[in-house]
C-alpha cells in the first residue's frame, strides 16, 4: 500500500453549516477542495484506526467523483472498512440507519439535500457520528478550525472501486463493501409499520401518487411501495435518481411539486399524494383536495402514532424546531408527555432521542422523523401516514378536520426570501434584534406584544446553550412572528419569515391561510422592513 502525503493550502470558506458543507459544484471541484475538507474531518476525529465508515449520497452531480476520492483518503487515514451504497446511493435516513445497524464509527453523506443539482448546481458533504445523527457543533467547529490551517492530506495510490457491483472489494488493503442501499432500510420499516394492513388497503383499490422528484427516494419507493406493499406500477413517478434531478428543483413544496399539487386538487386525484426531496429526508403530504402543512403533519402523526406497531406503546415525547408551529404542543399537552422546542437543525434532536425523552420530532421545513434513526425521514413519514389511513379507514381530509376539531388549528405559513444580498439580510437581522427590548408591552396594529427575543436553546440533556437561533415576536393572543437566516443556501442569504395564529377547536378552520395571516404579514413587514431591506415585493417561495 502506497500512502501519498500531498501538500495543500487552506481554503477560507469550509465552515460547515446546519447540515454540513454546501457549495456550488464548481467550488467543490477545485483542486484539493474535497480532499482538504475530508482530511480536516478525519484529523478532528479520534480513534478511527480500523473502524468502519459509511459512505453514500443522493446521486447528484459530482457524487461519483467525490466518493472515489473519499474512499482513498479513508484508506490512507487507517479506516478498516467503508460501507458504500451501490452506485454511490444512500438516502440520508438510510445512511443514518446503516451507521446504527452496522455499529459504524460514523459516515459521510454527500448531498445538498433539497438544493438543485447538476454541473451548475450544488453539492455538499456532511459528517454523521456513531449514533447516526449529524455531527454536533463541537465537532464541526473543530473541523472548521483544522480546515483553516491544514497543510497536507493523505491519500492512497489505488484504482477506483466498482460502485456498480454489490460485494467486497479493497482499496489498498481497506475493505470496501458495496451494499444494497435499500435492503437494511426496508427491513427496518417492516418492523415499524403494519405492512399487511397497508397492503390490504392497496389491494382494496386505494390509489396513491408518490413523486420521487428524480432523487434518491425513487429506488426506496419502488421497492417498498410498489414491491413490498403492492401499490400498482406507476404509483411512483420520477423514480430514477438523476445527477441534475431531471433539471428540476428537488424540494417537496407547493412551488416545486406543483404538478403533484395540481393533480391532488383535480377531479382525477388519487386518494393520497406524497413527495420527497433530493436526499430523502423531507416529505410533502397531500390528500385529495387537502394539503397538509408540515407542522400539522407532525402533530397529526404524533397523535396517531400508536396505530403503527412500532409506536403501539405510545410515545415518550415530541420535539419541534422553534419556527415550527405549536400544533404539536397541544398534542403533547393532551397526552401528558414531554414537549421540547429546539433550534433549527436535526442535530439538536439527537440528545433528546438518545436520552429517550422524545420519540417523534419535526421541523416546519418538511422534515419529520422518530427514534428509529437520527435524521428526518421522508419515506418514514409517508409510510406512517399510510398506516394511519389504513387503520382509521378515513380520508386525509377527514383526519385533518377531526384533528382541528379536537385540538384547534394553527394557521401557519413560511415566506422565503432567497439569494438576498447577505449584507442587507444581516443588517435587517441586526436592526430588528436591536428593536426587541422596546417591543414588549407595545401594541402592533392592535396586537399587544407579550414577548420579543432572540431564541436561545438550553439543552436539557448536556447543558449546552445555543444563542441567536431566530428572532421571535409573540403576541398576547398566542400568535407570533419569527424571522431567521437559513443555513442551507449556497448563494447570498436566505431570509425566512414564519407567521402563526391559533384558532380554537370551535373556531373557523377553513379560511385561506394567507388571508388569515394577512394582519401578521403586514406587521412583520412594518417592524422588520422586509420589502425595503430585501428589495423584493414578494417572497421567492410561500409554503
């Protein structure tokens, strides 16, 4: 085995964000860029000699090139084995499960999630630790510190691995096991859900459309929905992963999955519609003539989880990201279980899940999951919905209406201002932050302000704190405005505005969402100067 030590110089822009390092493909394809970042990760970890690394991604452009580099760097740094998905494919939740199931040291997931792909698109690398979850900040901070001073990386002089062939190969002495990317994950799903009941529902004529958006969940959906569960061929569309996601944007929202939405609102709609994103960790749920918001989906799944065998004993608690609506809070209160509000980023759920304090977690950005892995899981959410539908023998619309009649409705929306000038966006946040102390006790357009703060999270498990996680303005009637900068974009800044108001169980539940929230939209623009500061007359995306 020949280990080469290659001299290199640091890049200044390798600070991991909410979900790893994400940049344009032309940034990652610079000489030594991938090598520097991966070596910085390995240099920041202790005890990797002889251990197993999981590796895979969503099939986007540059995945195959990066995987071959990482295998050779892992070999040179002393890993004993790499488990890599066939064709380089592993959805993010499947990778989390493979890490846990095979007791691996950790894993590298190659994805920019819901961001566009292709030569002019985005790429990303994220490190997950041994519990299957994203690396905590103490590791990502160490990686960034190392990336600023790195002067060499290690790599073996070895041929590329044949990723198309399942089985054992070697890279300069290190074992490389190419695995079926779906098998372990599908077996896990069978332990959680009543596949017999779902299979019988399909056999009785239940219809569904699942849009894989030319992304990673295609092979998983074909195998599980059409194969194991017997859904008719053609239930899964856009099911072959494409390096550029078929030229589309693999984000399962009402803008980029409009074709599915239009179908579900048409006279020819199937019973159930769903979609997932680039790396398989997000979901979109639509019933016939009923879009289910991610916040409502989290609450409904938590309330109905015991219909699935994996959760038959009930759930220990629920956690949601701070910008997610409080709909799940009302479920937790009624069930008498713990409820936790965390910053955005799945890594903040990890301690709660590992400690057994929560079972189901969710984010308003279409991410939902449970303690079965340590990532959000799009297909898991779809399967739990199918299990609930099969058990209750009701439509999506009926289940949603029943939920609102029991718990009330949290009218909720998110307005995204994408690729805003970063200086302008940061200036807006700084100025709004400075206004907060003077807002409490004021009345904004007739609504008394109950609190105004920049959210700080205190982890109840390890005692750590995370500050400046989003600006909150809450009103006496329970409505609120949240403003934060997203960490998932690659160009400029993405400014997110979240708006919410509560309607009790006996109230009006079928108002148009944007109309119901119009007064809060007006207040947000007035207090933050959104249009003036961003130069935009309207958001890029409304969900």
